[in-house]
């Protein structure tokens, strides 16, 4: 059985793009000591690579969240499986995601974090699938816009597999339709 249709984004292209985003963020947040919020598990590699290249002092924390319910209203619910360990009041927060799909998770998460009175909240995602969006969400830093295909690797999974691949690949239909 063929597992992957193709490599969508190579390891080299990821590396170049991540460095580009790090550079932008470093300039934008110079002297602001931002807090990067890594949304586990998908964004673990992206966050680590991004922060390795950020050259202004910064902090890091982790959350595990999922969303259910959808639609264009604010009726969706955010399930917080692991909350932040630090207080974000008066901090400049950058949420780091691997992918934005419907937009539900990020929209709800941003709304929730804003209630904790941070100085600012911005969103940084490696991948964006605009075709799947059901809820508006402002993406401040984006690596790649991708078509509506099932992608895995570099943190992204199917049934918890494939996260450790170094590149981003399109999963073959045979795998998830069997
Ligand atoms: C993925 C991704 C986002 C969310 C995006 O997480 O990391 O959190 O889905 O989808 P949405 O825009 O439709 O809300 P997932 O629940 O797969 O968890 P994981 O990061 O642990 O794989």
C-alpha cells in the first residue's frame, strides 16, 4: 500500500520559511519579551525550530486544547485539556499552531486568552487551509497556505502516527479510507 501521495513541503523549504518567520517576529517583538504559546501536540517541532531562531529574549509555555461545535457563530466550545502555567496579564502572547483548518480552535482560544488581559495576542501558524475556514480568524504570521488535502509530518498526525516525519506529506486516501 502506498502511504503518501507526495511530499508537499520539503524539509529544506520548511527550514527556510521558519527562519523567515523567526526573523519577522524577532524584529516585531524586540524588547517586548513575548510569550510563545505552543499548542500541543502538532506545533511542537515548529515552535522549537521557530524559537531556536528568535534572537530577542522570549518565554515559552504550552497548552493542549481541542474544539467542538462549529459554524460561523460563536457557539463552538473550547476544551482545555492542559492550561498555561503562567499568568499572561500584561504579556505579549504569540499562539503557535501547526495548522488552521476550520478556524474554530484558534478563534475560540484567542477569545479566551484575551479575557486574561494580556497586552496583545497574535497568531502564528505554519500551515493554513483557507478553503476549510468556517470562522474568521486573523492570522498574523503564516508559513504556507495549502490546498484542502490530508497532510502529515513535522508534528501533524493521522491517528497519532507520522508526526516525526521531517517534511510535510499528503497522506494517501488508502490510509484513511481503509
Ligand atoms: C489541530 C491543530 C489545531 C486544530 C485546527 O489540532 O493543531 O489545533 O486542529 O483545526 P481547526 O482550525 O479546524 O480548529 P488537533 O486537534 O489535530 O491536535 P494535535 O495538534 O494534538 O494533533
